[in-house]
C-alpha cells in the first residue's frame, strides 16, 4: 500500500485498481463507524448516511472522544463515498487510494480503542481483540 502513490496515473488498469481500493477502504470506514454507533445505541437507532453517523459521534464527544483531524477526514470520506456509490464511472487517482487507506487505518485504530474501552467496562474485563481462547482453539485444530 505504501507504493500506491508510485502507480502509473495514466494506466486505466491502475486507476481502476485505485478506485476499487478507495471504495473498499471507505466502506470499511463506514462499517466501522456504523458498528460503534450500533453498540452505543444498543441497536435502537438507524442512521441513513455517514454524515448522520458522524453527527451522532460528535454529539457523544464525552463517550466517544475523537481527534478533530480524523473527524474532518470523515466528512471528506462521506463526500468521496457518495461520489463513488452514486456515479459508477467516477475514477480516482492512486493518491486518493493511499489517502483512503490511511484514513481507514486511523479509523480502525480509533474503533479498536473505543471497543476495548467499552468492552472492559463489561463483566469479563477482557478486551475484545485479545481473545486468546480463539487462537488456542485454532492451534489445537491444526495439530490434529
């Protein structure tokens, strides 16, 4: 992914690849934010757009702290995602794919922190991403 910027900007195959990567990364951002909001609302509310999800997170700044820079990038994500989903012929350059991947990484780091914090307040006190029992089960199946 670090070589995305070096791709040939005039090659249609590379641009199509960049567009697919961008769309995938942006959809991952959308799903991550949706998951956080679903947990926070106990699945009682639905939000029609990414902008409405972002607004909800902003309204819960004490429970869901987020850096201003990432928040601003999410608004850009919402705009680009709208363009990509509403116009299938819209293509992006490799720089946009690189940007989308970076924002996706930052969003997933933020989401992991939120899930771990909220999961630790529950009864088991174990972070959601550090479940050793699932790793142990897979390793024992591989040995057989």
